């Protein structure tokens, strides 16, 4: 069984910063990649950033230059540094884990990020 636990969300003013963390625990073998998704009220969940086991990163255009995803492989932890936050970044942010050994997508419980104008 795999568990993902997120932390670091909260309320911040526009222009501020937050750092999200997601620690994976359990039977983890052959990590393909980890990522952060977000879902705002009334909108579909979207991929924000992802990082492969080799360190390749991908970002949605709206966060490029502002957000940085990173990983600590030894700790099975992924981070999302969010700078220059905007009100449109307000959403529940979810951590995602994919492994080569299974087709199952693992998700965290979500952490709320609210950016006030």
C-alpha cells in the first residue's frame, strides 16, 4: 500500500510564496515520476508540474518561471516551490505518484492553496 501525504498549503497574498511537500511511503518500487496537480472550484483537475525519476521536469505554461518542482529520491519526497503567486493559482493541490511496476495512479489527499488579491 502506498500513501502520499502533502503539506505546506495555506493562505498567502498575491506575490507571495509557498512550498508544498509530498512524502510517499509504503511499498514503492520503480518510480516513474511524481507530480503536482490542482483543481479549482468548477474546473477540471490539471497537471501543474511533473518530474521523472531521471529528473526531467514539465510545467503547465501558466506557472513557468514561477514554480519549481524538485525531488529527494532518498526520501521519496517531491516539492513544489511556488513564487509570485496569483489569485488564479488558488486551488486544491494534489500530489501524484506513478510507478513502472503498476498502472495504478496514487494520489494524496490534497492541500488547499488560497491566494488573496
